[in-house]
């Protein structure tokens, strides 16, 4: 989501005549697109903003802008202005379209801008210019915002309520991206399963996926993120039947304990979640299932944590994003009693070790088999090698020339190493 938003920022700048440079010393403008989902993301953003102060001294005309979630937190605009007075432009998440005006105003009359619109149902914008940076994959927003208010999460406060794009606009963009040559399109939303609920025209995520699956051709579709309370059987059936929609579902569990799930306001139980997983596995046997898991949420006991480990062992995720709970000001969980950091640290270490074991075990199952891989890029630090993903989302590295990037190839896996798979191209 953040990467795609940066592509939109770059689109605005490109329209104004700016072009990308590789060294910040050469920049005429630096835009920080911030995230505040966890404390470390926020600290990193502030550290990075602090680190460009000297550039402003060397180049008085350098424009520094700060945008994204962090600016939308209460009082953030003021704090940024006081602590980082060399920042020229601060824009909230609903003010991004004003970037061009702010830059022009600054260039013409040296006026700085802090614009933070707190409307939680801002208008959905269409026709945004995007400067795409993601190679063979293109990101496509289907909706913005979130209505769920999980008690740990800042997103609904900084991104507002759910707003869906009209299906016709999504379909137009989808077809345009295919025409432009993208081989993989990832649909984006905080909670894609509630797509259309706010439109009152009968649109739904299942309806959208079904329309998308009717588009013929050799391409792949992924989507994220699904909320376990809303991922219904209709969607699972569409994925199972469609050759273009990847057998890959990201389904954040957060915790395996019913007590913690309730405190998190997640609106599902571990049994309900496991039933959904069983339905996925029954309909899509080779589905790559990934998740987000948090440890150290308020009131989490060792027993609750054991429930989380138990879910991890039962589901056998192909990979998991694991996080230590981080207090977010203004959320309900911030008012709950916090557990000691050393306890969280110990739990995250054990959780990662457990997941690594499973990832390794699952990787072994790929050995000796042939998979269709969409070649995405050069392999990092491996001359003469390229990499790409299987339909289920697993990364594979194999020998091949750069000209393969953007094409589908069959690869026989001959080695696995924890999360990495290695193979050789085989003829059809
Ligand atoms: N602390 C830690 N992790 C968080 N996430 C969201 N809010 C927090 C928080 N306060 C995690 C959740 C979510 C992912 C995007 O980030 O696991 O699914
Ligand atoms: Fe945050 Fe929950 Fe919304 Fe995801 S569903 S963005 S975790 S509030």
C-alpha cells in the first residue's frame, strides 16, 4: 500500500517535470512517505527526516516534504514543524493531490504548507498518475480506509473509513495495466473482502473477482489483505476455479487465543479461522497461505502464546510476518496494561523459530517438482541468475538471462534452503 502510494507521489512529481535520481545529494525535492503502524516505522521515518537536515544547508533550494500516515496523527503536523523546521511541506493522507500546488507555492512565494484534512470519508480520486516501480507486478487499489478498529491498530484513525472505487474504474485500470504489459496485478485494500459494501450498487469482492477472472490471457492476479471474519466461501470457490487468480491467500490471524482475539476486536474465534483454513485447503490444495501474527498484546499469557504456536503448527503457513505489539497512541489497546518487553522478545524469538521450521519443511516438499514461475527480476547478488514466484507465491531462483524477466517459465526445483527455492528451467 505504502509502495503504491509512493508511486502515486512520484507520478505527481513526474508530471511536474521531475525525474528520479539515485543520490539524495542530487535531489531538488525529497518526499518522505511515512508509515506509523508500529513505533519502529515511525522512529525510522523521523530518523530519515533528521538525516537530510545537512542537505538543506548545502542546497537552500532543496524542497523537503513529509506525507503519509504519520502526519495524520493528532498533533503530528505541529511536532514536525517544531522539531524539523527545515521541512517545507507536510501533507495528510487525504491531501496528497495538493502536493503540486504546495510545491508551486513554495517555489513562487517561499510559503511553506501544512495541510491535514481530518475528514474520515474523503472523496475517492480517479485518474491519478502513477510512476510504476514494481517491475512485472502492478499494484491496483480497489478501496481505501478501514472500518474494523482492531484495538491495536492506528490505520482507521489515519486512513479514514472504507471507501471503494467503482467497479468500472477498477476494471478499466486492470485492462489498461494488462495492455501496458504487466503480467501480474495485485489488488490492494486494508480489507478487500468488504469491497463494495459502501457503494450501494450491489458490488462485492466476489463480484469483482468474478469479473476479473473472466478476463482471458496469460497473467496473474493476487490480492491483499483479507480479513478472516469476511473471507467467504464464494471467494474461495472463485479462486479455486480461476486459472488467473493465484492460489495464494494472505489471512492475518494475529493471535491464536480466543481471549486475545476478543480483546483485539477481531470478530472471529480460532475455530472459525481454522474452519476457513480447512475450506481453503479442501478447495485449493496447493494454496500458499501467509499471515500476520503479533505477540505481546496486553494480557497475553504464556498459555495464550501457546495457542498462537498451536495455530502456526496446524495451519502450516508458507510464511508469516511476525510482529511485537507496539503501543499506538489513541487506540484502545494503548490504555490496557502492557506486558514487559523482555517477555515479548522471548515470545517473538520462539515464534520465528517455529515458523522457520515449518517454512523449511514446506520448502522441502517443492523439491523434484516442476512449477510455472513468472520471472520477475535479476537474482540479488547472483550473476547469470534470475528469480520469480510460483502461483502460490514462493520465490524461486534459477539460472537464466535477463530477457526472461516478464515471462512465464517452467522450473524444476532441485534445492530448497529455508524460505528459498532453487531450480532449473525445463522445456514444456
Ligand atoms: N503493533 C504491532 N503490529 C501491528 N500491526 C498493526 N498494528 C500493530 C501494532 N500496533 C500489524 C498487524 C497487521 C500488520 C499490517 O501490522 O499484524 O496485520
Ligand atoms: Fe488495522 Fe484491523 Fe483495519 Fe487491518 S483490519 S487495517 S489490522 S484495523
